[in-house]
């Protein structure tokens, strides 16, 4: 059976090799390049998105309530106009 310490030592050696290799520089450069590209895209944070989603939901609820109110008022007005018309 393999010694668990063997795996720890191998992991430490691999991390050390990776830290001093060109792959680490590539990772840094790739991250910087991606960050720069995302900055140009004018993206929003998740928090900003969530706030706007809540505001939109609230506005849609209010719009539905106002549409129902207008429909009720239009129905009342239509009935008032029917009763106010003279009959021949």
C-alpha cells in the first residue's frame, strides 16, 4: 500500500515546479488579458443584476395593477355612457 506522505510530497513538488514554470506566467498573462477584455465589455456585477431584476419585477407588478385599474375604470365609463345616452 502507498504511503499518504508520498502523495503529499509529490503534490508539493508539482506545485513548486508549476510555480517556477512558464505556465505560471502564462496563467497570469491570461488572467490579465481576460480581465481587460471583460472591462471593455461593460459587464455588470451579479449584485447590480439582481437589484435591476428586482426593480423590473416590481415595475411589472405595478404595471399589471395599473392595467387592471384602467380596465375597470374604462368599463365603468362605458356603462355610464350607455345609461346617459337618450333612447329613441
